[in-house]
């Protein structure tokens, strides 16, 4: 329910590589499965090998069922080209290692879907000393985009970066001096941390899109809807319980495939070639908060984000993010 949008099934070469973070379940699972069923090589960037391997098995089974149903334009290969790569977004070291391994492989990267995310979790600080939602949802994806951007710039025409964000960004506030929550566990404002992480993704999308104008890479962001996934697993707060209760009562919650539709459309639809710097909902462009569109604040966030991850970046990667070396 709650989504009449759809995506085209676009036959895709196995040479086209799509990377999806958090692809073992929920929205990311569907994005990975459908882009693989269209023929692309898909990297499942997940923290648990066990879960990713189980997901790959399930995708193969569902691929066989989809073919038996007669769905047209799926890849004619017998098996999907899906691979697992380990990355824990709660650790910059792990993200750095993951990106370095990918770069070492010498392969191109055409589509990067920054999907993995966490929401109503208990307060957690990670090994980098940062609040977990900030790092998993935003900063680690910032680092991945920075480290893999040179690879994408060398990957030929029509490369795409997609941030799975949320309209929850509209509820967020911004203060460049307190990007990371440093208060006590007792007063942990979990919802506000989540909303901010989603705001930061939208602001990054705008700031990156400006710098990528005229290159082979587009960058967009989206809201998937209220989707019945495991993201709600730790949701004990009355606010989340109320939201879910009313969403279910009014039948506006979505299945993972309905939640993934907009992201799949942005990843594969030839109509979106060259379209950049937009926020999408139900496969249509839509507006974002005034705050997210404030360029001065986007630039402040951009600079603050580098301060968190600088030690993991080379000069080439920083210059590439800054829009220098436009055509490497
Ligand atoms: N569901 C919704 O209603 C909704 C609404 C708006 C936006 N979104 C956004 O949609 C995206 C996908 O969420 P979903 O609903 O599909 O949630 P989900 O089913 O819980 O999937 C989240 C994925 O992120 C992965 N992940 C979490 N922490 C990670 C870490 N430290 N390192 C690597 N991967 C990690 C999870 O892996 P594990 O299985 O190992 O935990 C899982 O694969 C998120 O960015 C979320 O903010 C969702």
C-alpha cells in the first residue's frame, strides 16, 4: 500500500557495477535484487557475512520464481552476479579497509546506493568516539563517497550516487558546533539524531551535486515512505510506536519492494541520466526543508564532515570531492 509508483525493468550489462550498502534486508535487499535481476553486477556492502550470504541465496530463489512468473527483460543468465563485501559503517577503519579493497580490485563503479541505516537505537558511542546514528547513516557514507569518487569519475558515462534519506529531515535542526551528540546517555535525543542524520544526507547531496556539475556523476536523494522493515526493531519510544500505529491504521505503510521502488528507478531509469541535485518521493521530484537548501549551512556541514574523516582521505580524494580534477 501507499505507493503507486513503479520502475522500468532495464536490461543491464554485467559490466555495470552497482554497490548497495545494507543490502541484506529491507529496502537495500530489494534494490540489490532488482538491479541484479536486470543484469548488473551488484556488490552487497554489509556488516554480516552470514546475513549477506543468506540474502544472496534468497535473491537467487526469488529470481528463479520471477522468471517462472514470466517477468520480461530480466537477465538471461542462470545465476545473478551478486557479491558480498564486508563493511561495518560503525567504524571508519572498516569503511577505509572496504574502500581500499575495492579500489585495489581496479574495477569501475557505476551506481552507489547509500542505503544502510539505523533509527531508534539505545545510545551508543563507537570506537571513533562518535554517536552511532551520525556515523552509520551519514559520516561513513560521506567517507565512502569521498574514497570511491575518483573510481566513479573514471568509470565512464552515467554514474549515479543515491542517498536513501527521509522526509524526517524536515524535523531536524542544524548547529555546526554540535554535529556529534556529546551529552549523556540518559538524555539521548535519539529521534533528533536520526532526523539530523537524514538532513545531513540531503545537504550533502546538494553540496556534492554543485561540485559534480558537468561530470559523469549525478547525485540524488529520496524518501522511501514508511516501510515495514527491521529498522523499527528497537523502537520502544511512544513517538515511534504512535507513528507506526497510525501508519498501519491508515494503511500507509509499505512493503520493502514498494519502499525500494523510487531508489531502483533512480538507479536504472535511462530518463534520469544527467539528472542531479534533487530529492525524490514516489519517483517524483519533491521539495526539501528550507534548512536543507541553505547553501551556507550545506558548506558548513561539508567542511565539518571533512574534519571527522580527513585522516582517511588522500589529497586526490579530497580534491576530487572538491570538484577539482573534474575529468580524471
Ligand atoms: N523503513 C522506513 O520506514 C524508512 C523510512 C525512511 C527512510 N528509511 C531509510 O531507508 C534505509 C534502509 O532502511 P530499512 O528500512 O531497509 O532498514 P533495515 O531493514 O533495518 O535495513 C538496514 C540495513 O542497514 C544495515 N546496517 C545497519 N547498521 C550497519 C552498520 N553498522 N554497518 C553496515 N550496515 C549496517 C543493516 O544491516 P544488519 O542487518 O546487519 O543490521 C541492514 O542491512 C535507511 O537509511 C533508513 O533510514 C527507512
